[in-house]
C-alpha cells in the first residue's frame, strides 16, 4: 500500500468511527418531546393536560406521565408547553391517576394561581388534603404550584392506557396563572409517584416528557 | 564543580530573590486592598466575613509562594537554557542538605500555621464559619441558646423553610432578621442536597434523617442567593432562589403576612420535627 | 517456511477466527442476552421491580455474563482449562509478530502497554468530546442545546469516563511497557493478570457507554447514593463499569508492586531505581489498597438497586454517609493515583533535558511515599459541611494541609534540577515544565479547599471543578503527553513531528489555562458544579470559557493529526536514543526485542549521572561474557 493510500485508509477509518460515536451520543442528546402550543391568543390562552397512571406504550409502558392536548385536539405525549408572555394561562388537567399523597404536605395549598385558589370538579378550593393528591403541577421559578386530586382507589372504569378518555374515571382540575417576561421555565411534579423506584422519584419523575417539562414563555 | 560556576551561583540566587521580593511587595497589597473586597462571599454576616478574611489571607499567602516558583522557572528558562543543538551536561549537583532542610522547615511551618489558624477561626472565632456541623454542633456563637431556629427542608427540587417558633409556619421563601443569631436546621426529605446561601456564607448538606445545624448572624439587611451545591437529580441547577435579611420589624411583618398566605395548609402540616421520614419509606407504588 | 508465514498466507476470514477481540465481542453480546434472560427469570415476581419498566436484575446478569463471554472469547479460559486437562504450561502461545497480536490476549508487557495506550486514548477522546458538548450547552444560562436530563448524563459520562480511564492513563501504557525495561526484567510478575487488567478496560468502557441506551446517568462521577439508588437503568452500567475498573486497578497495583519488589536486575538498588518507577510503586500501593473499597461501595449500590437492600436509604435504616465515606476513602487516594505517576514522569523527563542529575533524589522518594501514606487520612475533607461529626474537622484540615509538604518536595526537586542546568526545550520538556506550572496552581487552590472557612464557600462550586482540572488535566494529562512525546520513539520506533508537537503544546497550554482559570472565578461567584443553568450575569464568563475550551479541544485534533501523520504517513525511523538519555530503557535496541534483554543486565550506575565525571555506563548488558572469554 502506498503512503497516501495508507494515510487515506487510516484517516477515513478514524473519521468513520468518530462519526459513529458522535452520532451515538448526539442522537441521545437531541431527544426532546415535540412542543405543544396553548390554544387561544394573547393575553388569554388555554392549556389542556391529562395525567395517566401508566402510559401503556413503549418505551416505558408502566411509567406515569403527563400528556398535552394540541390545538388540533390530539393528545400528544409531551411536556414542552408553549405559552405567550404577559398573558393569563388557564390550565385544565384531567386527572386519571389515583392518589399517592404528598411527601411535603405544604404543597397541598396552591401558590401563584389567580385568587390563590383552584377548581376541582367544579368546586373552588383553597387547599387540598395532601393525602388525596395524585400529582402537582408546579412551575417553581414562576411561583406556581397546584395539587391535583387523585381518582378514588375504588373508582370503576379506571383508565389503563394513554390517552385516556373523559368517559373513564377522572377528576378535572382548573386554575389560572399569569406569565411575565419571555423565558424557559422548568415544571415538575412534587408527589413521589414513580412506582417501584426508591423514594418514588426515579424514572418518570426525572424525565422530561413524562413528569417534568419546560414551559416556554415566548 | 569549577570555581567559575561557584562565583556565579550567589548572583543568580540574589537576582531571583530580588525579583520575587519586588513582585511580592506589589502583589500582596494589591490582593489585600484591591482584590480582597471582591473575594467571596460577602460581609453580610459575621460568618461570611470570616470566610472572606480566610480567602484574603490565603490568597495573600499563596500568591507569593506561586510567584517564587514561577519567578524561578522563568528565570531558569532565560538563563539556564542550552542554545543550539549541542547536548552539554550541566554541573552534577545532586542535592544540598541545607537547602532541603530549609525548604522542609519553611513549608512545615507555613502548613502548621495555616492549620492552627484555620482551626482557631473555625472553632473559636467564626463559630463553625457557617458550615453545617451536624446535629450536635461544637462551635457555637454567643447567644446560640436564644438563636432563631429556621428549618431548611430540601426536596427534589425545591427548598421550603419552617419556623418552629412561629407555630411551625412553612414558607417557600426565606427571610431572616438582622442582628440575630439564626440557627439553620438543614434536612432533606429524599436524596442529599446542599443548602448554599452564598452571601450569608452558609453551606450545609441536606441529608435525609439528619439535622445539620449552621449558625449565622447577619450584620446588615440585604438579599442573598440560595443554591443547591450537591447534585440531586434532574433540576439540581434550578434549585435557586433569593432570600432576604430584614430588620426585626420587617421580619415580623413578613412572618405575619406569610402566616396569612399559608393559613389554609397549616392544619395539614406535620408537627415540627428535627427530621422527617415521610412515606413512602422505600419503594413507592 | 515458519508457522507465522504459513498463518499469514491463510485467507483473511480464516485469520479472523480464533480467540481474539471479535470472538470476545460476539461471545460478550451473546452472554449479555443469555444473562439478561436468566435475570428476567430470576426477577419474575419481584414486585419492587414492577412499575419501573427496568429490570435491574436482568441488566446486572446481562453485564456479568457479557463480561464472562468477552473474556472467554479473548481466550482467558484457555490456560486454566488446559492446565486442568493436564497440558504443559506455556507462556506465549499464539503470539506472533503480526499486527493482529494487538487485538488478542497477549502476555508481552510491551504489547499490553501499546494496547493500553490506544485503548485508554480512545476513551480519553470520547470523554473530551463529551466536554465539548457540555461547553456547548453552557454557552447560554438556561438549557438550550440539550435538555437538563441529557446534560446530566453527558456530564456524568465525561467525569466517569475520564476518572476511569485516567486512573490507568500512565500506569497502563507506560507502567506496563517501561517498568520491566527500567528495572532490567524480561517480563512482568504476572503476565496473564497483566493482560486481564487491560482487557477489562474496554469492557468497562463499552458498558459505561451503554448507559446512554438505558436512559443515562444522573449522578456525576461520584454516584452519590441514594440518588444512585433511584436512578434509571443507566446507573447499572455505571456500577458495573466501576466494579470492573476497580478490579482492574487492584490487579494492576498488585502486579506492578510484585514486579518492582521482586524482579529488579542485580545492582538495581533502591537508590538507583528510576524515579518514575518509584512513582509507579507508590501509585500501585494506592491502587491495591483503595480500589477494593470502591468495589465494595459499588457492590452495595448494586444490591440496593437489584436486591432491594437499604444500605443507603435513611428512611429504611441505611445511611448515605456510609456511601460517602466508602467512596471518598477510595476517592481521595484516587486523586493521588492520578497525580503520583505524573510526578514520576516529569521528574524522569526533567534531568534528561536539564542535563543534570535529579536534584534531591531521596527527597523525591520521600515525597511520593509521604503522599501515599497521608492520602489515606484526608478523605473527610470532601465532607466538611456534610453534617458528620464536626469534631473531626480540624484533624482533617491538618492532614490535608500536611500533604502539601511532601507534594512541595517535588517542586524543590524541580527547582534544584533546573538550577544552573542546560535546558533543552524539546516537546516532552515543554509538557513537563507546564506540568509544574499547572500543578502549582492546582495544588495551591487546593489549600483553599482544605481550610474549612474557605471550603464553606468553595465546596461544591466551580472552584472545586477548576481545582481538580488543574491537577488532573493540567497535571496528569500534561505529564501523559510529555511521556507520549518522550517514549513513543522507543515504543513504536517512529519519530513524532516536532513542529506539530509544539503547536499542540502551545495551543493546549495556553487554552487550558484560559479555559480553567476563569472557572475559579465562576466558583467564587456562586456557580455550583454540575448545572446546566446558571445566573445570567455569568454568561460572558462562561462563553469565554466555552470558546477557550473549543480551542483546547482543537489542540487534541492537532495531536491526533500528528499521530496519524507520523505513524502512518511520514514514518521517520527513530534513533535508538534520540534524547541521549541515560535511562536503561534507552540503551535497548529499537524495536525492543521480545525478551527485552538477551541476558539480565547488571546495573552499574544510577540513571541520572549527567555530567558526573567518570560515571560508568548505566548497566553491563553482557555480564560474565568478557570474563568467560578471558579465562
């Protein structure tokens, strides 16, 4: 083999292996759920979410998860939510999961919502018994946390596979909060609801697209 | 060894020492007077001030040591280099027991002095220097019996604060009064966090089942940044918020307001405790 | 025609079959699936695994069987089975001079050294790639490029890969290759164990990389429990990889210790032992004593995750302090495992290019042994604010500061050696001198961390991160590159391009400092470690650091280009002793014969007698021959 051919072969081989490794790592890094926009227009928009006890599909059939409804009315497995800045965001959460209870009962009271209240199945509440909470919807950097009441353990017709239908057992939680200047804010759940994981905070509780997400204020 | 080399030897040493002394004489006042006031963390509390003092002393002591080595190296590059391709041997000096002894004595004295001074500030003058001391602190400031206890609860991924002397009130923001000994009782509900109040000079790991105590005494009013300093999972970098040092009057007003705002949840809060073992104990499900 | 030539004429596919890396990979993958299936059978009905959608038992069994398959495929079972069947022991079966021996179990310490050089090098560059991707994310104060979870995995992979790989960064390639040559031995004490220590490294590296496929690692390289307990399935890869590396490090330590203690040539007294060998000896003591503790800690995490124990869960009677103590009892000696070989290398290189004896040889040895001893007594300085018994803090402050005394000896050795020297600024010398500058800053910044009041500010911040990058990257990695430029002519018989080497050095030195020095300031300005988001006012600082880091990364490409150019294209044959060194290894022909020394040499003089009038040659390579001829 000539020198040039040898150099070419080694160079091409090295570049090929390097490209494979880069692809392996970067393709993992690039995975983000699709963004879901709120319906309506500034300054009043609406977000519709649901929670489900077990997603029912690959890659993690057993994991608890949030889903978001796209403006087209389809349920999307995503937690990246786009809302406009300086607006009032009204959130409706259809809650299909049963209660786990809050680790810190303090989150039984809503924070950062308009009026300091939230609405469960048509009733306006100032606090939820922490043991009845199934999840929370919390954007700590905006000061917003709202407990989500769980479905009774003995309810009939419980949802087993996402997306759940409103004909199945659920509670409906609504609340509103105001957004300020544009930015990217994390949101999460405070209930240790990741079944099977020590402390209940592994897996879906630490994965964007499941129980954590970004609120993109734009 | 030739006599010519013997004559040149002291000149190099004196030159290097002179350059070093000049640079040190310039650097040390600059560090103390110009850089010092910018060294972390602040003078907001007595403990933070002790940390800044430690940082100033340390910088002013260590920069001359660094300068000595660097000056010697740069000097040797300039004067002890071999130009051209010839490979010639230098003088075969294998050691000098006097120089070695001097070096050992000087470094040992420096190091022991640092350790003694560090222990003194830690235990006696700075009362733990704002660091977490565990459940039974040994370095306690004067008036610690009447310290205002503030419990810091870390959880994935948010800090909350409880005030046992105000009915176990729990808040999501932190304010402390000025000119008061405050005892932070840091604990965690899940994994290990670390409560870092930067300008207060407080850092204490939040460990489940452990009551980690750190004292501060604020000298001025102002605000401070709170961070998490121990990796605790997905949103570790987001566990940041701003706290405030208020006058006693403003602090009482703040407490009253917080009580009102958090009244609804008060009856659901567990009794104040030094540590919490909330359910689920092990694997959730 | 000999057997080798016949073997070389076989068709390519026939030559690929045998006990080699391909067979290892095939059996490893097969073993993984077998183990995962068995684990699945075991785990049926373990309700604590339900709901997680991850079967830790299956993963652990998969990794276990995969590693066994990998080792069997490489041929590690052949010898013990052959002995059981009554075959005569052979040391060097299937070892040919062909390039394929680099992809097989080979008990020649020189082959293992080169295997280590390239194996560890590849993982070092993957770790570096991760660092580049991290700095890309940190260009903005809030997650832009990669989401938070993936950033944590990136950061953990970078840290874990670098710590795992750099643990054997110098002992692997240069310890294995040169210790026998420098002490006048024909082989290592345990050649098969030596091969095993290397072949565990790629297995650990590949397993660690597989963490990405199982959801990643979110704990950093320290893997603090209970965060590690609740982590996703990628944590299993971290645990197994660290166990394998721990086993490998223990065996490396035992092997090198036995070699140095028992296989020195006649006349190689303790005061003639090259200082690099002293550094290796000190490091191997640390490895053999510290690494088993890591394996213990990791096994406990494995039990917590796979067998429902509660070693580290406070709410079920465990304690995370147990993990922290076990981990740092390994972890602090570990940082000296990273530092001591660097001391050895730079003190080895310095006299050669200063053309003077090593100044204060005994002091250097005392310094290294002092560091070795003290490094087991300082680990709790990682836990000053953890809430453990506060009475102990002055003690650990004292021991930590004491360790700077023996470390200071190394600087005095350098100062004395350079005093009135005739310095030649070759590429290895530049790296060795840069080591002292970087390690000076790294070491002195460590004093801030040893003082409790200062540590309260700096603990867990970017200050710590800058500190240990100055000691590991600025120290160990610079020493590594110095060693590469110094010894590669002997190892591969090829001269590296000096111009490219100098470009590599200056880019790396300048931009290393521009990358990490500002990070001290970031730590002082309240930026915690391991964050993908930070205070907006720190953005300018971070952007500057990222830009510098990219140039630093580019300097590594210059090095790779130099390697490819010099090894593949230019191939300028190296002189047998291009640096005119007195080291025993340089007196051997290039390439070094398979058995190193025709006869075991008799050492007649120390290796650093530069300029000493009438110093005898370093060794007599044909002892007894002349005498026999005369009589």
